[in-house]
């Protein structure tokens, strides 16, 4: 399996990066894995002209588009802040999943150009997961209800770790989550 892992946390010292390290190490046992680490990338996350005028693609955007075409599975990992994904990830999606590459729209007809690809979503949050449907969960909604639907990507399994950096958080709890991620990634083939 060919996997593109996108870590959308802007800080390299984050727990999202520990999740990435765990997933990638385990997945590489049976799969080819490429990583796009948005904390280590220098690109403009703003789609300056919408889709009315083409922006020149920086190296990261060009490489990401190549990885997107290459991958069988895309893993999106990010924290949910204020019910949204970080702006750097949202900007990367806007710059990479472009018409002609990810989809085409002609009137009411949508051509889903990434049909056949699958995805995993890994979300961390300080908020308790039980309240997400009421206050946000926007990062997941943007992916599943919009991006995946329009492009044809099939969401196959999602992982959530809530209550980070609260009195409910602990190294033991984080380790248990990493073990779950590792087990899943080892089974991918």
C-alpha cells in the first residue's frame, strides 16, 4: 500500500508528531509511506485568488500533488482547535486538492477524480469528544462531508484522542493511544 501521511499540527514538538512517528514506523513494515509535515514546510497556505487565478505552486505544493496522485491512502492527522483544523492544514488542502487534480465540476455534475483512494483521520483535542457534535467537530466535517465527498475519497477508519492537556490526560493514556495507532498501522497492507 502507498500511504501519504499529512500531519497538520504547526508545532514539531506536538503529540501529533509523536502519533506520526508511531504510525509511519509501523506502516513502513508493509507499506510505502511519504510524509507531508506542515510544521516543517515553507509555503503560502492562503489561496490568494480563490480559483479565479492560478498561483504558482511552491515545492511543497507540487510534491504534495504528486504524492496525492501516487497514494492509495491519505492519513490526515491534526488537532481540532475551536472546532476547526489548524489554518495551515486548511490552506494546504485548498492549495493541493484543486480542480482538475482532485475533482471537476460541470454544472451539477461532479467528477470525483480521487475515487478509489481511502483515508484515515486522526484528531486530537482538549475538548471532550462528547461535546464535539455540539461545538464543532468542524475539522472532521470539512474532510468527510466536503473534501471526501467531492473528490471520491472513502473514509475507512478514524481515531480520536480528546481531553489532551487536561486533568484527564496522562502519559499512560497517550501511550495507550499510540499503541492503538501502531497496531492499526502494522495491519495495513
